[in-house]
C-alpha cells in the first residue's frame, strides 16, 4: 500500500526556468512542471507571453510529499530564490 500523499503548490513570477532549478534535487519534491497562468489567450507561445500582451505569467507547479517537506519550506525556498520581473 502506497502511503505517500502528494500535494500541489503553484507559484508565478519571474522566469519559470529559474523557478524550476531550486526544487530539482530536494527530497520530498516529486515533480516540478513549468508553464503559464492567467492571461486571455488560450495556449500562448513563449514569444506571445514574453511580449507581455497576453496577461500570462510564467509559473511552476510543484508536486510534493508533505510528510517529507512542508508547504512552508517550499514557500521559503521560492521566496528566497524568486526574482520577479
């Protein structure tokens, strides 16, 4: 029986590639997915988002095991490493 629970944390701001790397090797982080949030264009391209005319923000969604790492710890990492626009 698998007793691991997964929870999600989603953060936006700055470059999503820069938001992925701080979480890559941390125990308890199962997956980090980069993408876009918000905006008014469905499935925008990277170039469209970079134009700052779509209303989207680059974001990461982090799947984590709260028995190994807390949301508060993830938030602290995000706040210490995020460089918003």
